């Protein structure tokens, strides 16, 4: 047995090597040591088992055939002592029966003698990567687990900043504008504002302005009186009055027609609504929270959104970043959706394989949280085991390769002009922010007017 130090606070976990072949142990120990691993070697499985509680190891390498206590028996008992231990089996007498038994015990790898040192080192390195990713999944899931139903889930700094802004603004009565790409969870942020406000006991009324028919949008929002139009067979209060004492959430407010914007502005200024076809104004008491995936500053400049209404609804602005800008939220969200879908379905799926987690982290998520939820619903439905595998994920996630604008070149003939370089970078920034010119100007460090001039020059060059 190698005389090695036990647990220390600063050293990384070691590797437990168990084999009665002394010469092989010396060879493998030297190979693993060269790879930077600390090795604890035992030639008797019973001695290794007795020492295991005091050893700081996360990977074990064991021979299958040993006198006294064989590799399968050692592994079974070792996993009771150290449940997270990953075991690599080595054997000189491979058989289907022993391979199946090893797999059933949860073997990480199964190698046939003579064992190649680099091949074993690679197996140990991959086991370590798996353990590190598993710990990270657990850490992020714990950080991101919601304290209550409907809470925002994630562990990123960006999400914590959104949560902090929600806490600061919730207790006031000011209008809030939530901005972000489609699918980022703007309604969840709006619900958090409502739930943490003094109006939490009142109704939370959400309406998707983009889904309202243009001819009926004012009737839906402000109500109507009987006979106001063909199908108006009875009086209706409208959503402003439905939200009395609570919060009215206007999702995709940038989709409202200009004529409705004028009526909405008056209602917000006067705190009264006039039903379609009516003559009397009715007071309402509801807090307004609006959301948009559009760049409203650009919409105002291009006369598609009223400037006065913009300032009325944009008293406090909360920006919800896209999922690609907060990768630390991907795994907590994936685990949340996995658990939700697993609980609702016939198959119990407990978690993600480390390779599936890697693919989720590598993907750009253009559809944001909504796309991730859809991907996990699909994966749980197709899963064959208690852990999601890469094959369970959508094709777009499995095959994704990150695209980057490369401005380097191998030869002088491949070099581009400064104008072309500026054009490529400008288009890349706009692509990453989904065309939001205000955000693009912030990233580029220029004013919006300068950005418009840059875009005009770029269009002329094309």
C-alpha cells in the first residue's frame, strides 16, 4: 500500500487503486501520477474498504478478480460507504456476465487488460469531468430552486439584478415596463411585481395585446355597453375594471394600434375608462405593468408608438436578458422543467446526464426560456432511462455548433477592409440583441443617432 496523505483542505480528491497485481499497480500508479492524480494503492480489497472512510477519493479503479473480496463485492460495499464514487473496472478475463454485473453496479468504465496507461488516465479524467459537472448541476439547481411557486428560477447575476429591481419597485404604485425578447419570462417578472406588492391579494389580469383583434381591442380593455356593436348583447366591464384592486399586465404593449394608444393614455392619465358606446367614465384602481419585445425607443422615433404613452408606461424599466446571456440559469431551469414534466407524466426522470447538460449549456437558446421548457417536455416524453441522455434532446440542441464572426486570416489575401470588419461586427451585435437598436448602441458605446448613421452607411455599401 502506498503511504499517502489522507484528507486535506487544499488538495484535490485522489484515485483509489485496488489490485493484487503489485507490478501492474506500480505501472498504473506511475502513469496516473504523471497525469497529476494522487493515488492511494491497495493490494487487498478488504484493506481498501476499511481505509475508504478516511480517504479523500472520488474515483476508484479495481480489478474484478481478486482473492478474498473480488471487485464486484468491493464495489457494492464501497458505494454504501461513498455513494458518489465512480468505479472503473479492469479485468483480464472479460465476459458478458461480469460486464453486465459491473454495469448494474453503476460502473463508470470497463477496461480489458493489458491496461494502457493513457487510456486509463483519459477514463479517470472523464470521470472527474462528470463529477464536476454533476456537482455544478446540483449547486446551480439548489441556488436556482424557487422559494415559492411561480418564483423566478436561476442562479445568474443578471437574474439576481432583475429580482432586486422587482423588490425595490414592488411596494410602489408606479407603472413598470418590462423589456426583453420573446420567451424570456416577462410575465413571470410581472407576476413577481404583483405578488410582492400591497396589491398581492387582488387580481392579476394578464392580456396579450398582440392576440387582441384590432376591432375589439378597446372593448376588451375598456369594456362596452349593450348595443355598442353587433355582438354586444350585454354590458361588459373590460379588463381594466376586472383588475380592480390588483394589477393589469399588458403583454406586448407595442402591438397596440395607434388609435388605442391614445385612448389608453387618457385612461392612465385620468384613472378612468369609458366603455365603448358609453357616455360615462368609470374610475378604476389597478396598477399597470406592461411588457414588450420591441425596441420602443425606435418605435417612438419611427412614429409607430406614441411618445407620451411611452413615458407614461416607462416610469421604471426592468430589462430581462435573454437566456444566452445568463448561462448559469440554464441548468436550474432545465431541472425545474424536468421535475415538473416528470411529475406530470408516466415516467420518473430524475436528472440530466453530464453530456446532456453539456449540450444544454452549449446551445444559444434563441427561443429563450420558452424553448428550454419545450425541449425538456420533449426530452422527458422520449426518455428511456431515469437520466436524460443527449439522444433525448431536440436535434437543434444536439447538433448545435456555436457560430462566431471570425475576423482573423491565415494569409494577407484573406484579410478584410476596416469597413467590412465594421459591417460584420455591427451585424453580429444586432443579431445577438435581436435587432434592439438601443441595446446595440449601448454595447457599441455610441449614441442611437450614431448607430443609425452606421446602419445607413452599411446599407449604402451593400
